[in-house]
C-alpha cells in the first residue's frame, strides 16, 4: 500500500506536527519601497526571476545566478518575512506578493521574463502566471505543484480538509519560539539536502525568518488549489520533481510521476522530469542535472 511521500518542506513540516501530536507533546539593487520584497540583480540579457521557498532568501539561487548571469539578468527575490526582510500584514500574503511581482515586471519593463521557483516559489510562479496570462515567458517549477498537499495526501483530498490541516500547522508554527523553529529545521533540512554545508546555509536564512509569516504562508498553500486554473497559463512550464528520499514512505518513481501528471493535466505546454537521486533542494543536490534540464527547456521551448 502506498504511504504518503513527504516531498516538500511544507509536507515535511506537516509530518513533524503529526509526530508531535501523536507521539508527544548580495548587494541590493533595483529595490523600491513600494515593493515588500527585496531584489538582488546581477548579469545581463533577458530577465530571469528567481523565487525561493519557505524559510529561504534569494541567496539559495547564488549558484544559479553564477550559471546564468552571462546570458540573463538575474533577479533574486527575498520575500517579506523571509530571512530578515520585513514582514507585511495582509489577508493573503502570497496573493499580495504575486500581485507585487507582476507589478514589478511591468513597471521595470522586464518584457516576458523567465521565472524559476523552488517549492513555495514554484507555486508562486504558477499563481503569477494564472492571474496574469501572457505576462511570463516561461516557468521552471522546482519540487512544487499547483496543489502541494496533493503530492503527499493524494490528489483527491479536498481543499476543505487540507485547509483545516493548514490551520493546525499555522497555529503550531506561529507559537514556536525561534529556538524551537531552529530545532525543527535542524531535524527536517538534512532530509531535504544532502550537503551539510548547504543545510547550514539554509539554517542561517531560516533563523532570520518571521515565524508568523512562515505559518501564514503554509496555511495559504494548504488552502489554495490552482489546478483548475492552469489552462489560463499561456507560457511553457518545466516541472522538476524529486522522489527518491521518500522511498521509505512507499513512494515510487511511477506514482510520484503520476501525481505530477494529474496536477498539471490542464497546463497546455508542460514538461515533467524527475530526478532519481536528488532530495528536495534539487538545485543543491544535483546541479548538473538541474542546469541541464533548465538549459534544454530554455533552448527548446522558448524563443
């Protein structure tokens, strides 16, 4: 019988909560005060926007910037409430940020930029494309999907059910002290990153994050399903997934691939590829594979 494969930071955090419940108690340039996020800009050429995942800053993309800055102008974003960036108050943080990123693209005349997003950042890229058809030139969605809870709990689970789970996660995370949050991340991150040095880098980002923001973002991801709206996306999408770290939970390459196919079935121009060796941070664990897939996608599907 297939058991859930907790294949994202969101879902691994959920696993931590369930265990507790059942077992025991760069230089910034191009930034404006009118945007809640900060931007580190490097390189030259067409625009490439890089969106991080939960607990991360734009620094998670420094190797990606080094790879692409001779061909693209790279815009690495740090979101509000992430890694020292001031938090914001909003009925929907992710919807607010998605709208601001769309405005940033238009106001800075970035044309049709490419967007690469990891985990939460991948979902955010899809949200931007859904709400702004024709704005983006292409998306690379790394270890993410339009309905993240479905990757572990099954695509048939209702948003009503996952929203209740998301509310539990939000409450738990919002009550954590910085020390408790760091202890949780120290346990979770080694299951998502092979390199201990990279684990330390992400921990240094996480310690500067606003816990209430992280909890709210988790809730919003667990209570929002973009699958039915993917046919509004007009640009090509490359989906890069991971699975092998979750074999002990019953995950197989075939059933994880099928979940991705189901979730992206309404997208008009999509390619899905799974790494057989990487954990969740694919750009850290398998950079050659990551860059090979992205380079080929850019050459093949984009003008």
